[in-house]
């Protein structure tokens, strides 16, 4: 395998991570806004169908966040020097997703 340049690493890893971080910050801002709207409507009771839809969407968001947490941990593990973390590949492959 050839040595990869720092520019290649930046283009393939660093820049995309920055884009993703910015996207997640926008999603967080949207969720904060939505949270403030739910406070406004706290006295209203949605119909059962609407409540079910909301619960399903919240579950999908929670599952996506769990997957994101796992992927972020995997990326962090993969970027650690091998000598400092010799068992990282085995430990990661044994993890249940």
C-alpha cells in the first residue's frame, strides 16, 4: 500500500467530517426550534393517530442517533494509532450493532 498524503486524508476524511458536523448542528437547531414549539402546544392533546406518528418519528430519530454514536466511536477508534490500540479491530468486529 502506498503512503497517503496529508492532503488526501484531509479531502477524504477531515473535510467530510466538517460538513457532517455542520449538518448535525443545523439538525440540532431545528430540533431546538421544534422543542420550543412543543412547549407552546403542551396543553393540546393530539389525536391517537397523530400521537402514534410522532412517537414513530421520535423512535426513528433515536435509532439514527444511536447508529451515529456507534459510527462516530468506530471512526475515532480507527483513527487511533495501531500501537496505542492493538485490539481495536477485534473489539469493534465483535460488537453487536
